[in-house]
C-alpha cells in the first residue's frame, strides 16, 4: 500500500486528471437530500463553489426545461427498481449563467444498504464538447434518410403497373436521393434470370446479361439463391466474381448493394444499386437500403398482381366486343378500345356495327355505368338487345326507347349512355340519336366539329312509354339528320376520350377536333393517331371506345 502522503498525491493527481479531461464527480445522499459536487462538476454546471447550496433543485434550475422531465424520470426509475444496481447514463443540456447551452453526460450508480434500499447515488459528470456536432451530423443523416424514404415512397406510390414501377426505379427521383449512379431489377422466369430494367449500367453488361442462370458467378444469382443482401466493393467483385469483373474493371463503380425483394416471404426479384466513390456501407446505410428494398418489393408485388388482373379484365371486356367488324360496301370503318389504366376493373364501354334493312348500316357506341363484372354483363345484354332491335328495322328513336325499357326491365340500377347512327352508304343520309352521350364529331374538308344536336336521357331511366313503337311526336330521343359526304368522317366515342383528370368536356372536345384536323386520312391510321393521345395519360381513369366511319367514293366507271 502507498504511504499516506503518496496516497494523497495520487488522489490529487486523479482529481486533476478528471479535471483536465472535463470530468467531475458527484455524490447524492438520499436521506438528507444533499448533493456534493467536486470543482470539475461545479464548473460543468457553471457554478462557483460558494454559490451552490447542495440542493438538487438548484442543479435542476440549470438543466434545460425540456430535458428535465427525462432526467427526473430516469432518476426515479433507478431509485425504485433494484435492477438498476449497475450504472446508467444520460445526455442532457445545461444552461450556463450567460444563457448559453452545453451538452453534458452523467453516469451514476446506486449504493444500497443491506436490505436493498437505495442509500446514495454516486457518479461522474462529463462535458460533451463535441456531442452537439455529432448530434448535428446524426440529425443531418436522419434527415437525408428520411428524404430518401419520402422521395422513394412518393415515386413508387404513383406506379400502378410493372412498366410504371420500372420507370420509377430508373428515374432520378430514386437514383438521386439514394446517391446511386446505376440500378437494375432482375426477376426469375422459368428458372432463369431475366433483367427487367436497368439504368447507368455498362453497355456491354446490358447487352450480354439480359438473361442468366441461377447458378451464374454473379452477385445477383447469389442473392437469388441465399435471399440475403450483399454489400460488395470493387475489390470483392475482382476477387470473387470473375464473370462480372470484365464488365466492371473499365468503369468507375466502387461499391454495390444487391438486395433481395421479399414480399410476404416470397422472393419477387433482386435489385442491384451501383455507386461511384463509395468505399463501403455504414450500418445505417445498410438498414436504409434494406428498408428501401422492402418498399420496392411490395410495390413490385402490387404491380405484378395489377398487370395480371388487368390483363384478365381486358381479355373479358374485349371478348364481349365484336370479334371483327364486317366490311360494309361503300364505307370504311375503324374501331378501337382502350381500357382504363387506373385500376384493373372491367368497364362497360362498347362499340358495334350492325347491318340494317335496305342496305343501311347501324353504328353504335355506348357506356354502361360502373367498372365491374356487372357493368360488363349489362353491357353484353344491352349490346345484344340493340342488335336485335336494329335488325327488326325500328327507327333510331324507337330503337333507343326500346333499349331504355329493356335496361330498366333488367332489374339493375345501372344506367347507360349511347349514341346511335343509321347511315345509308350510297347517299350518306344519316339519322343520329343520343341518350345522355357525347355528341358525334364530323370531319369535313372545312374542319372538324361536334354535331349540335339535342339528346335524350340515359338508357334505363323511367320514360313513361310503352314497349311498342312510340308515336314519333312523343319520342324522347330527338333524331338529328345529316348528310355525310364522300371522304367525310363520322366519329363516335365514349367520354373517356374527352374527360380525364381535371380536363373538362369542352377542353376535351377541342383537343379531339385538333386531332381530327391534323390526323391522317386513312381511318385506321387516324384511329391510332387518336388513341395514341391517351397513351401518355397517367392514371387514365375511364375506358375509351372509338368508332370512325367514312364514305368511300365509288370507283370511276369507264364506258
């Protein structure tokens, strides 16, 4: 044992060592409530030895008010729970006498008597000069990570189909916040790897590695086998992935995260993210990328399911449309149907071309209310009824009245809109009626315009008319007469072509007239020209049915 003088000297040096390192000591006697601070601890609290009265409340006055509840709660928990025999610590802010703030850290232990009752709290207090900087850096990193999550979630939330998802993944909206220069998404199809999309990848790699084997010497194949994420560097690729290294060695890539996309315990794909300048991944970065991959996996699963159900819905819808349009002597006809992109529901839009007595032809476009199986079923029945009434030779107004009564008698709450034209190909004389439906458009040599014509109510509303042929004077569907000249075009469509998002009907009418005026003369090309205008619409909310009809001038005869 050292001599008393040496012991005193060592204690003095120990006290100075703690003071030099910004560390102070304290003792809190619980029975008396008195607190003893050494000079270093007093300095951290910015207190002079003469002004500290030994009361805990005096120290509490120096602790920032927002920090105080946590400090008190932790102290109370330590005193009440015997399990807190070992030390525990807490960071908190102290307000100096000049009003400035500083960070400190206290670590204390509870001394208990033989019965386990707390007797004293002893500990150390340390000034944390760099803690604020560290907290600022951590907060900046947290904000960055939150920004990555928000940007990625926003971009992915707008993705409906797989095509939308791939566009989002390879966009700057995701690559930018993640800090990546390249990305690829690979899935497993028929037991082989297939890359669905990539951005920023080496050209040779994109060309040669669209498909691959599950046992390839590549990180992507390894992740498909293990279902575990890989965080690899350029050195790892050179040493462990000889198949991939020839494509990487001529680039500036330095690191890559290869992530399994797991959704409901099912591997849906593998995402590879490439970086330049990054030498490795911190634990926080790894956790962020793994969380991001989980979000992408859910989006991919939804997109795959959407595409599958949408394809089924479109197939059912199109099966109820005419398998083909019979040729009509003296007329050219083109039809198109485009399903809504916002959702996978089946719609009730339809078109039809029907032969009529005396060589005339009936043209119809309609829309049953709703987007579900019932809408499609009602559409199929209504289309069949209209064909039957048309072939019986009823006038357009009588045909609409009968169709409305038929729909009402189906005991369905669905309504339908419809436009019907009876055209004589030889003369161009046409009779047009509409039931709550957009008016037809006509393109002539002078330009395009919507027909100004009265219309009747939607089909299915109570009309108060018998099923038999109505009196023309009482017909609820006014007939509009027009003559379609040679090479003039009649356009019938559903409102999905005219209305979308915040675009009103009038704006849609003007856009359609512009498309007609500037479109090609060939009807098939014109139909493609028109429907192409809706392909770029994000979230097309309604189906589109389109019918174009034009009189074909007779071939010249020679004596």
